[in-house]
């Protein structure tokens, strides 16, 4: 994430959907979307949602 020019990350896991604010070890803030495996075929739609509904202040 420190090398990215955007503040978004998507993690696939066997859990429920959520978007949480996070921070790298170097202090860069970002949004982490936790996406259940069964939604893996819909990553483009959920990525669009993440970008359009979450932004860092400033």
C-alpha cells in the first residue's frame, strides 16, 4: 500500500463484507474492503463502490 497512488485495498476472506479504515506500518492511511469469497466474481462492482463512497479527507 505504501507504493500505491490510491488509498484502497481489497481482501478476500471467509467472513462478512466490511470496509474499515486502516494504516500501514509506515503510517499511510487507506480503506480496506473485506469481501467474502462468494462475492469474488463481483470485484469490479464492489471496487467501484469502494472508490465512489470512501475518500480520505484533504
